[in-house]
C-alpha cells in the first residue's frame, strides 16, 4: 500500500516539532499516525519511517515489537487488549477473560471470523486501581463486569458503541470521533 500524500504531510508536521538533530524522537508519534491511517504498520510503511527519520531499521522494529499498542500485523476492526496482570486478576479479571473469550468465540491472539474483533491479553494497562480493565482500540473500560463486557461487545457488533469510561483525548474514541 503506497504512502499517501496526506500521511507524508502529517509526517512533516510531526517531524517539524523536534530539533533537526533529534528527528528520531518523532518515531512513536509517526508510527501512531501510520497505524491510524493504514490500520497497521505494514512492512512498506516501516521502511518509509526508517527513511523519513534516518534511523536504523532495528530501531523502528524494536519500538514496534516492544509496545503492545503498536500493530505489526493485520487484525480485526476492534482490537481488545485485556489486562491479565495481578491487580486486575485479583478483582476478577481471570474469570472475566474466560467470559470474554466465550462471548467472542476466540482465544487470545485470534480474530473473529467476521473480522470485527482481535483479542490480546496484555500486561498492565495502567488502570490497576480500577480493574479489571481493557482497551478497545484506544478506548479504556474500567471496573468491568460480565454485564459491562457484554454491553461493550454487543454495542460494537451492532454499530452503536457504548461510551468509553475515559476516552483518550488525543486519539479519539471507538467511533473514531475526536473528543
Ligand atoms: S494490573 Fe490491570 S491495569 Fe494494571
């Protein structure tokens, strides 16, 4: 997939925020922009980021593979990242994870046949005081119960997503609206 003119323009804006000798600092924001436009970071886009920032391929690869929010392969329309770390487990996360798997009919790492959901189980998502929690794309859902999980999944399936608990202001919500 070729890199669009709009993505090139956004890249210029992002790179411009950093001193010329610190262009590598634009790496994460630029990868997020690629992901937002293409849905995932394709091998071609990865190469383009290397050239654009003048960094080594391994520098880009290590960032993509380190952060669970980076997507290096095709996936469902909604990526569910479910926290399997200790604080969330202690508040019922483990049982809830099984409920979610059953609801979706898939295991972690898999995508539903209709291409809507990809499930990932990840380490701490930074909301330990409000567990169990999950992210759907860039939206956060806290203090989950089976009923709340069902509401979220059913809402996404029917095209009427329920409101996230704390949409991430810079990234927009599930429906792609800026908040
Ligand atoms: S342990 Fe689940 S968000 Fe931190």
